C-alpha cells in the first residue's frame, strides 16, 4: 500500500496532491487531472483513510472530535490520569513546533529554514482568518492582500527615506532592523544593550565604508528586493569580541537578495579566519 504519491511537476512526494499544492504550480485540480491523468493525486493509504472517515457513524465522529480534548482524555483515562496525559500531549504538541525540534528532524540549516517557513505560514494564516472574520470571505482576502503589500513596502529603505528624509530615514531603518534582530537573538538581557551599541558602531563604520568604496550592486538596495549583508554576522562578531571596524569593513560586505538575507539571518557565509586573512590581519 503506497503512503505517498509523486508530483510529476516538482518531483516531491505527498500524501495527497491537493489544491494548496497545485496553487504553487498555478493549476486547478481539473486542469491537473487533464494534463496528468496517468498520475494519481492521492495515495492508496490516504484514500482509504478518507473513505473510512466518510463512512463514520455519528457516534464515532463525536468520539473522534472529543479524542484530543481534556474531556475526552478524562473520559478515557479518568479524572487525574486523564488531566496528566492531556497536559503531556499539549506540551509535546508545543515542542513539535519549536526550532530545536525542526533542527532535530531536518538538520541545522534545513531545520531553521523550514521552521521559519512554518512560523511565516502560521502568521499569514492567522492574519487572513482575522480579515475574513471582520470583512467576510471575498473582501477579507482582498484587504489581506493589500495589507501584505503595504507591509512589504513599509519595510524597505526606500519607504523610510521617502517618509523621513535621506539621513533620518537611513537612521530609523537601521534602528528598526536592530530592534527586529534583538527580538530574535539568543542573548541574555544584560547583553542586549551592549549588542545594541555594538550594532550601532558597526552601522556607522559600514556607512563610511559604503561612502568611500564602490560596492558591487549597491544601487539595488533602493529597490527593496536586495539587502547589504555582513558575511561574518554582527551577532557572531559581538559574541567573539571582534572589533566593529572588521565587521563593517569592505571585505565583509556584499549585496544579496532580501529573501536570501532573511533565510541567512545571523548565519555566516565566511569564517572569521577568511575575513581576517582578507584584511591581512593574519
């Protein structure tokens, strides 16, 4: 009995090739069935599972509905043990969504990327549901799309410069990025203020480096789709007591896509040895 089917378009395996996946290929179910009639959209195991659910009696449906509730656990295991097992189940569910669990399953790099995608999807789903709840289905979807578009535009350097002026816009944009970074850093509260000051020092040196040197593709940053990246991250520089002038130096700067920069976050694309060698400090 097959547990997964292969998507003939992307080559990945799924329990079911549903509407959600087909949207990523800009296809509807009917169009997929027309183009790929030889490829099943559902695994044998998934089909049997859905058939079983469709044929459930009202009593069994009610039993399944309560199976993951506190009331269901207490009915099955008793008052005290049921409460304990329900608490353990909720903790395990919470832990399964943590970054550490994603890393444990998928490895360091892929785990971080998949966890970030999961958090983003959950956040987007919650926002969309709220818009639909307030405005209705069609109007809610339209307003949600507008919200996403405005949110993306409002995070660009171009937007900040237009709103606050050249000098003040750059300053506020850097402060915003520092604040966002601090919220996700694994630093002790006592270190956060020092890290804030460290990033300000790095930013000052970085601006000077940009003014005095011709950095390839630096103009692309204005479009909002590209970012200036520190190859050896500022966080690692702070943790390892690397001087700000090294982190903000020409050899540690490059322009990469905003998407790539978001995935990279505080990871390093070079080692400190490579950076110091490029600066001829070793």
